[in-house]
């Protein structure tokens, strides 16, 4: 598995997490500050490897094999969920051993416990914590009383909107609604979770962009849906108009396997192992051997092939892993 933050990346290999990229805030947890880490370094410790990690602009949160939360980087908005100074080494944040999934934003964080409850901490200016208000939190606070949450995501940079799936297959959003980011057919902020207007109980995967909120979700029937900001064709619907409710990409189809949203671009893999890209190509991030302003409908990378396994987008870059375990960027 590979995942990219806005200016960093990491890969889980041989049960260890390798990290690299910008760590000027100590967010890679290597014990020191450096502008650029150009080669992968092992995160965590020999006694407690990480099972899941989320990287934002300045903060990295991880869940250890012991099901506790660990954090490194900036904690100026209580993104760690505790009162702590910034740190360039991972520190343990919880001791109850009950955490399953975590997502890190620049100013706030959200997580799901093993019992299915949803928790949030940090800045809440747009209602992005889902607590029914816009009051900031300095410690982990439960969102509502339900225990049917599966996963949760937030924009790793602007961090003003949140997205989650429940165990019943429903898709929920909250926070800043500008450019239709919440998919509820409006551009209004919501301080409590609401369902997208698409409704349904067959949502399987969700991905949120960074910097601008262009968001995607895949249904269990293999269809791919997008909504939100679209000025660079990020939604892949053959135009540059933003959408406030989910629509299918111009490629259509019922064979989408996974999707990742970057700064101003998107990438997805089909069940046949092909890799598709669209949106801004200003830095060659689409892997098309070009530097185009934008591509508004899905196309394959010049690498082609039917053996792509996973993909992750950063701010202006992209990584993908093939079935043979090789990593491409």
C-alpha cells in the first residue's frame, strides 16, 4: 500500500512503514528536522510497528499494532488530541488500545475506534469535526453516540471538510460546503454529518482531495462518482464546472477498483488492472509524458499495462504500485 500526503509519501513494505519527502516540521517522526528526505526511512520502532498512517501538511498520525495513536510534527491546534509541544519524533497519544482508523488534517484530526465510534479533535471553524458546532476541541471528543462508523477522511491540507463511510454502506459528509464539497446539492457548511444527495447503502470507498475539495467514492457495483471543485477537470466529467452532487466520470463503467484525489488531479485503477488519470497535468503528475494545463476526462498513463495494484496522489505528484511489488512515481 502507498499513500501520499501533500508533500510527502509513504509505503508499507515487509510490515514496516517507509517515509520520505518534506519533513521541515518533523512530521515524518525521524527525530530531527530536514527540508527534504530523499530516500525512504523506517517509521515507528522495532517494538511497535505502525498498522495505519495518515500524513497531512505538518502533522503525521499513526495507529500502532497495539491499537494506540502515535503522532509527530505540529500540534499547534491540538491535532494530537493532547496538550503537547510540537515534536520531531513519534510520541504515544493514547493508552486505551482501542483505535482502528485515523485521518490527519493540517488543523484537526478524526479517528474511528474498534467499537465503531467516531472521534475528533482540533480546529472546528467550519464544523469539520462534525460535533454540531464550530467550537475547537483540545482533546479527542466523540462525534454523536452511534457506533456504526467504518472509516473517515479529511483534506490533509485545508482540512475544512470531512467524509466517512458507515458499516451499513452509507456515505456521510460535513464541514465546509464551498464548491459543493459535501455533495448534498448545496454550497452550505454543515456542522453535523449529512448524507450525500446520491443516498444509497452501497458505498465502498471514498477519497478526498487536498487544497481543493474534489472528492470521489466508489459503489459496490463498481461505479465511480465525484463531486466538488472541478476547475481543472478533476472530476473527469469532460468539463470544468464544479458539482454539488455526485456524478459519474465521463469514462463511466462498473469496473472501478480504487481511486485517489490529489491537489488538482485524480487517479483510479480499474478491476482489469489499468491505471487512469485526469485533472491538472502542470507538473507532469498524470504520467502522460506531457505538461498539459488539464485533462478533463480519464486517460491511461503512458506506462499502460494491466498490472497496477494501488495508487496514491499528492499535491502535484503521484505514486502507484504494480502487482509485482514495484513502486512507480
